[in-house]
């Protein structure tokens, strides 16, 4: 499986490190602080409620997709779609902020 890389401004992060990034497990530098601010704004303003819920549960709370599906009463494939579309929206928003 190919590793996903997301570019936020000058810095690239992998999908796996997105959770660590949002959980403040990465050492903070000025660029990190800027990216964190951008992500928090984008999470609040650019995502639908369902996308935000799925991304928060998956990356920040480290829940499994099946678990999220049960919690939100949707299919696991729908959870994947919300996460994917949410990441795309975050990437687009990061380019403009």
C-alpha cells in the first residue's frame, strides 16, 4: 500500500503522522505552530460535521473505522469516504491559509 503524503504549505506530513501532529506529539517549532493553527481553523470551518466527527475520532481519539461506524450509525465504507473527503478539504484549505 502506498504511503499518503499531505503537503501543508512548506511541510509534508504522512497520514500516520497527522494524528501525532494533532495530538501535539511532534516537537513544536514556528512552522509546526503555524500548521497546527491552520489545521484547527480548517477543522472548524472547512469540514462538514460528519467529516469532522470521523477525522476526530479516527486520528485524535485513535478509534477504529468499524467502531466509528457503529458510533455514528453509518457503514464503514462511509466512514472511509468522510475521512478521505475531509483530508482533501483540509489540504485545499491549507493552501489558502
